[in-house]
C-alpha cells in the first residue's frame, strides 16, 4: 500500500486477494457445522475481518504524508440532505437577505432538511449517495464496512466493499457481469460454497457497498449499472 502511495497508484487495481500459505495452519469450521445463518454470518465476518481492514482501513490523501492515513482516527460524522439542494426553490429576496456564504448555506441546509448519514443508512434498505468528487462518499462507505465488520453497525450483516472499477475490470476479463458471481469471487479465499453466499444474500444478511459508479468507463457503465 505504501509503495502505491508513492507511485500514485490505486492498490485495489493491482493487488490480489491473500492466498493461503502452504504449511500454515488455518482453523476453520467445517461446512457441515455451519447450518445456522447467524452462525454463518459470525463465521464469515471473522474470516473477512482482515481483508476489510486492509481494503478500507487506510485513506489515500492529496497531502504529502509519508504514511497512509488511518481512517478511523480521522473520520468525522456526515449529514445527508434529504432532498437535492438544486431542486429547492428560493426567492431572490431570500438570497439578498443572506449577507454571508454561511447564511446562504443555512437557507439550503436549515434544520429539518438534513439527517445523520448513519441514521439514514440504518433505516433504508437501499440507498444511493450523491455528492461531488471529494465530498467523502468512498470514505463513508469504507467506514461503514469497517464498522459492520467490527459489529458496531448492522451487526447482523456481513459487509462487502466493491470498487465498481475493479468489478468492471473483472467483468471485462471474464465476460460475466453477475454481481452474485463477483461477490463469490471476492470471498473466494474464504472457501464459501455458492449456496452459502446465496443464502446470505437471500436472507438480507449482506451489506453491499458499491463504490465509484461515476468512475466507470463509458462503454461499461450501462452494463455494470
């Protein structure tokens, strides 16, 4: 990761999932023992904890830091606008009465029109997060993945953080755009059976975090979307 920071590369694009080292002892429950979905969630979360930490625990920064930034040490709470600000009508007189930029911002984000991000995500089963580049969309998704992995957020689910750019590259190579197959690929190092992945998905036990829809190549964006 540190080498990629120096070379200005995204490490997700060039890294492979860690493979089992021959001779290394790995304690895993047999598939026959994993029958209850709650136990399956607990098992998979423990197995992917290290992967989620390595994938989401550090931030790439535009500042000249020698070391990657630890996300959980610098994360600040985020609020969502409940409606798109550019769709709100204001009178000219409203803007004329606002003598500073902060007052004009308050016109758009006045009390009752914002909601804490974690509250919105906890109460909605499907959510699209919109924001300009640098607004913190990826950082928020990484934070959610970490919190879910640690049981601090949606403890009944297993997080999977998917960079749509990496997803698109995989789909192009394999000619397969199935999200189910890709999640199975992401979790391949956990040696999960396909029916176990399907069971988790069908019972709503996966927190699927899709990042970077606007970063997809134009020729793939429609298929991936």
